[in-house]
C-alpha cells in the first residue's frame, strides 16, 4: 500500500542539530529496501502560491493556504506492507525528532 509522508517543521520539537541529521543514510536505507518511491524537500512558504476557484473566478494568492507556524518542508512517497511499517519508517526519519511527520494512506476506492 502507498503512503504519503509529509515532513513538517515544528517549533516545539528539539532544536535542529546538523550533526545528528542522518537524512542521507535514511534515504539510502529506504531506497535500497524499495520502500521510498520518491521524495524531496520543498521551498519555504515564502514561495508558496494558493489557487482557489470561487463563482467561476480563479483567485491566486501568495503564501500557504493555512496560517500556521508549522510548515510542510518535504515529502516522501512510501510503498509499505502496512500502516505499522510506514510508521516505523517515519520514526527513523530525522525530522521525526527535529519536526514532525504526518503519514497518510492513499485513498483506495472500495
């Protein structure tokens, strides 16, 4: 089953320590196991653009949709046997310590 892992900042997490950022080894391990399909960092919210359509009019505004201190910083698409496996993978990501990770299964029609 596929899961989207949203990598988020969190101002309440422990301070970022570059010496403990093992993202390269995490990516290598998950790629070699065939778990990580694709993933990447995102530009900051200062480069975000929100698009809405209301009454047939397209509205484009600068900035993220939500006003929040937490920000989506990146993503990974995972192929895992279960939610439990996806959570184990997420827990190994360095941003589980320095930020937070949201894991969502892809919607599947019933």
